[in-house]
C-alpha cells in the first residue's frame, strides 16, 4: 500500500455499472520527505506523477489516503472493473520516526 494526498476529483460523463456509488480522485503520492508533515500541513505536489484512484470510502481533497495499485485494486469486485488503483484507507493519524542507523 502507498500513501498519497488527494489533490482533486474526476468528473465522468459515463460510468461503469459495477463502479456506481464511488468516485475517482486525483492523488499525489507522498515522497519520503513529505511523511513528517503529511497530516499537519498541506504537503503539496510530490515528485512522482499523480494518478487517478477509485474511492468508495469518502475521501476528499487534502485528505491523506492509502491506495493499492495493479491487480489488487480489482480484488474487491466480483467482476473485474477497469481500474488501476483503489482507495483502501483514510488516514486520520500518522506517526513518523525515521530510522537513524
């Protein structure tokens, strides 16, 4: 699972029946440097490209979410939908203690 910040929403003109009730979010993946301030300050754009994530948990703009990519994203559905990433977690609190070795 990866963490990212929701930076926007996608509006579709047509939808797939199996995805009704959900939404699509534009997510900027968190970089290692952004972990320490992800929930206390607006982390902004990361260095990795943004991606579109299917969400049925209710994530919104500026929320930090955990998402899964690839074949695992389609696992919750009986019929495999056309998605590449799915929101798995809405992050409320995060503790970051980097290893100093």
